[in-house]
């Protein structure tokens, strides 16, 4: 059988052996960094230097990051399987191992509010993308307190803590690994597209903004799906959160009253999800370290982001994730009242009761505004390579209309962008030929963007016009009839932009409820 055929590739760190499935060469569970345990907990990742003398059998996914199992099932794409603090593994799907093939590369960054997620769940299967002549890389990075953490004990020689975004640094190391090795898998290191959803989309923008990436040519364009406008965490707030967290560990007997960094690093990682979930630094990375010297908003507003092609968008019901962030209707309405916005915002949504009003506010003022706000800034920079495109994904599979009455839920666009609707729930069980016809159009936009940096078809199909602030305020409405829209929701977007600039919704930066369950907990 084809599945029994193995292939060996020699990379910088050693030899890896993969398998062929559906004509695609697949390599799973390749370690890209040393295990981030012991003294390497809360340290920048250390590149894996050697895979050993024998070839590594890359037949199975490596362990997922420590997290809530139920949280990942509900908000991270599926069951994460085996979990361990030793989790820094990547996976490669490729149509060819010809080193001269120079196929475009997509590096997928999973979402999950920076507290759950893994690169090995069904929606991220790389076979469909590889069948489109694209090399797909998925991977794990540290999440939760193990990935984003600040504490006075991490200061060195009297100097403030230099790094706090360890999860983002893991992602950077994957990009370095791709530069060193992807040609061996038929990929082009000079044509790498970052794609991520939610926290993964926030990660894409973080890499556009990080000073550590500048001048390295690690990637060449990006797609940020359902990225949210909520602010990142300040270093001051993160340090206070870290101290509160360790105080709670002392209170339950996991640390002594006076403890060292070594003792803190020896606390079992799976204990972190049992105590004070409210001290997590989610849902955003930390501003003020070497990775993110200032917020994403400030970086884009100062036009200091990387000047590269960028697609951003949202779904028609991204607000479905609100409950996971404890943003229930009462909380949102009270926030509007506290900010003196309730009456003016209510006028924007005629006839909406408070429950529907809260949903629409999260949809438009947290998710919908983000592609426009950042797109306006990115497209207005004087540079010929920073082309910008926007979308709203509103297509609901015919068999899911009863389950998704408000539209496409948060994350519902991922299988369409990666071509996995027939391989992952909930679309897998209900997909029709009409659904497949639409899905193929969406996948073609992504594939074209990866191949040549422009998603529009060269002939036939619906053109995807670029967004330019002001006179060419445009997006692609991805629904039954794909349509280019101009000046979309102008009154609502103007109000949302003002709210963003005023910081009206910064208080929504809460920890997802999905972070609070024990890592080993099953549904």
C-alpha cells in the first residue's frame, strides 16, 4: 500500500523518514528545539542541533502543549492527544522532495487565545494544500503561562526581564528552521506565507511588528484570520499577573513562602491550569520585551510593520467566541454604559435587543473593525509591496444552517482556507457538491496568494480588489455569491474605529474560560 512507502530526507539536524499518503510526502513530529523544560522553561527556545545518528521516524505527531483538553476540543480544532511540556515539534506535507522544485510554503499558526491549540488536529491536515502544489508546515508552540510569562525572578543581573513572549519566539524558531531546511522538502525558502487564525492571526501581525524579525527575510506575506483588536498585555501588568500566580502556588503548597527561580521552574507544568486561571496573560502577547517593544496598534500606526502583502478578515459570527472570553451580553452592555456609548451604539443597530446588540458589538467593534483599521494603516504606507486585502467570510454549509443561525462561527473559515472541509467536523459529515464548489474557490484564493502574492485569479473567477484607505475601501464578501464590496458598513466602521482609538474595549481583554480546565481532563 502507498501508506507503507517511506522516504528519507537529510536536513541540517540529521535524517528524517516520512511516509506517503494520497501521493503526498508527510513528516510528523520533527523536533525543532530542545525540550523547553527545567532551566529552559521561560527561556528563549534553543535550536535542536542533532536528531541523532539514526534516522528519525517522523510517522506520528509529537506531544501537544500542556493545556485544557476540553478547551482545545471546544476552541482549538479538536482533541490535542498526548500533551507534554516537551512540545516543540513541527510537521511537513509536501508534493515533492525535489530540492529544485521551489514550491511555495505556507506556515500555519494555530489559534486558541494563546492558551489552547496544537498543530495536529484535523482542520490543519496538510494533504489538500500539498495537492495544490504548496508545502504546508504546522507546528506547536508554548501556550498559557509556559508561553507568555513575566516575573521579577526572570530579571537578570539587575536588568529587567528581556523576553516574555516565549511562544512567539518558538514561532520565530520555526521560521528559521524553514529557512534552513524547507528546500530539502521541495519548498522555496524565498516564498513563505504566514497564515493564522484568531491568536494565530494575532501571531501573524506580531511577526510583522517584531523588531527581532526585521531584516531576516523569514517570511514574505501573511494572512490573518479573525484577528481581534483587543490590546496586548503590558509588561507591568504581566509581571503583576506573574507574581499573583506564584502567590497562588504558594497558597496551595506548591511553592515555599520564599522560593527560587529553580524551584519555580520545577513546579509541574500541568499544575498551572489548576490554580487562578484569571492570572493568565491571555488573550494577547506581552508588550515591552525584545519580541514586542510596543503594541501592534502602535507599530502599525507608526508605520513600522514589515511592508509585505497582507490579507485580513473576519467571519459573519466571530462573536460566537465571546462566551469563551467571558464576554456575555450583560458584560458587554455594562461596558457600553460605563463608557457612555450605549445609546449611540444602540442607534446603529435598529430594533436589536440587548442580547443581539452585545453580539453585534463584539462582531463589529472587536473583530470586524480590525482588518479595516490595520488595513487602512498598512495600505497607506508609501511602499509598493505592502498590498492589502480584506474579506468577510459568510458562507454556511447547507447542512449547518440550523446549527449556525447567526452565520459562520469563530474558526469556521479555517477548513475552507486549508481545504480540509471534507476531513474535519462539523463540515465533514454534511458537505455537499455545492459546498465543495464554493470551498474550492476559497482555497484557490489562498493558493494563488501563496504562489504569487496576489489572491485574484489571472483569468475567470471573481477578482479580489486590493483595499486602500479612503477611495478604495474594499473587501471580498465570501458567501454563496462571492462579491467585491466597497465602503462596507461605513457608519458602523466609523463608530468602531473611534471606539478603538478611544480604547473603549480594552477592558474586554479577559482570560478565556477554556483556559481553566485541567490539562488531562476529558469531556
